[in-house]
C-alpha cells in the first residue's frame, strides 16, 4: 500500500516530510514513553536531516537505529552511522538514544558474517517508523536484487540480514523485508528524474528486480512516498 506526495523541489519535500514525521512522533509520545525510528544513510536524506534536527521534539524519548549499514570502519565517510553523526546527531541531538547495526571491528578484511548478524539481531528493537531511500536500480535499504543473498533476505524471519551486492561497493547489513513490513508506517524520500522513472516502473506491479516494489505493493505496511523531480 502506498501514497504518493509530489513536491516542487527537494527542499520543500524534505521540509514537509520533517513536519509530518515530527507530528507523528509527537502523537505517538502522547500514548507511549518511547518512540523508535530507523533512519537511512547515503547522501539523499541529508536535506531532510537539516530540517528534522530543528524540530521541537523530546529527542531523549526518540530511539534511533539504522535501516542499513555498510560494513566499513565507523569513522569512514562511507559509514551510515558516521553520516548521521556528521549531519544529524549534533546540537540538541549530540547525545542521541541510538543503537548501531555494526559493532567495533578490529579487522575489516576478515569480517565474520555470522558474528555481525548475531550482534545486529541481538541489539535489534523493532522500529515504529522507518525512513527509506531508493537507488536508481530500485534497491531500498540494502536489499539489492543482484546480491546472492537477496532471496534469503526477502524471505528471512531474521530482522537483520547480510547482503553482498555485486554492483555496489561494500558488504551490507540491512533490515529484512519482514522487519520493514513490521513498522507501523514507512516513508520513502527521493528526488530526481532518474529515480522517478524507476519509481514509476515499480508502481506498476510487484517485481523482485525492483526491490522497492515489494514494499510499495505490500499489504502489511503503508508506504508514504515523498518525491520531487
């Protein structure tokens, strides 16, 4: 199930998403002591982070996690955790309530998939909401169709899965399709003609070669698509 919301530009889309998500979190905090939000990394959500960090929220009552993570050192510019620290976790959010997907590793040349998954799944707490991005190839989170582990990832009962995409750098940890569908609501934030063309294809039908379509057409969760050309 999906709802499309188109805006004139990226900044307007980011601002409106920030206001909507902020209001949603405030509403939930009237009913529960803590609300859980999973965030995506990459460059796409940076404009959203700039607006969202300025919202008037009780940030200590918001628990953050990651939708996915690249298996790199935490201080790497390619780390999603590091991106959050650089662009979002500052000022009022300088000491966030945050659980990483990746533990500190001494040797990234010899990563143990099972140990990574054990750590991530043992720390996992189901988010209420999640912010997604999408690549021009139709992947979302780190659910890459070309990864050998893709079929396992979309059918897994685990909350966090391991993928090694062939056409994208880095091995990844990602929320599984099951975990994404267990969220109360999902939000997709994208912009640009190339990604819009991919979105339009994915809107037509469920197609595993376009992983975002599995979420768009899911009957288990509502996806709100914030986009601009």
